């Protein structure tokens, strides 16, 4: 998790009035590249996991 707040807390604070179309996990991200993958065949060449330190290490 990159912030010390749950998904619901972030929605309440920063996305007030925005329709949430499906239940979201406690620490789920709001953004996805699934549509780019599906429509464009996009696959990222780099991952944030490759550049940020492992928080469990």
C-alpha cells in the first residue's frame, strides 16, 4: 500500500460524489491498464515493482 488509508477512506476524501461501479478491495487501486491491454494489445515493459524497494525486506 502506498498510502496509510483504505480505499474507502480515499474515495470519501478525494472522490466524493463519484459513482463507484463495483465493490473494491480494502487496498485496491483505482486505475487499471486492462482496457489498453484488451483493445490495443498493450503490455508494459517496466513495472513499478522493479524500481521500488520491497516493503517486506
